[in-house]
C-alpha cells in the first residue's frame, strides 16, 4: 500500500438555521477549492446572539484532505 499524507485545516461555517447546516456550509465551500476531502471533525459549536435571540449557529470543523504537494 502506498503511503499517503493528509493536511488538516480548521474552518468555521455559519448558518441561521442549525449547527448541522453550518458544518455542511464549511465542507461544501472547501470542496470548491480542495480535492480529495476525507474527514470533517466537529471541534466546537457556538451561537451568535443579538438582542437576546440566536441569530447564527457556528460550527468549527477540522477538515482533512489528501496532500499532493510536490507530486
């Protein structure tokens, strides 16, 4: 089996509806510029509160993708 290397980055997605949609937004945006995405791990979730009400859900994800530098 060939050896592989993966790079891990952190992204924060936002949604006005849910943490799940915030995570999905982060992954789908990353997929537009990165290839060979592998795993997204949710590492933190928080809320933006304005005037006493939740205005946004934020999800921080660690996203890994196959590293092809130097190939």
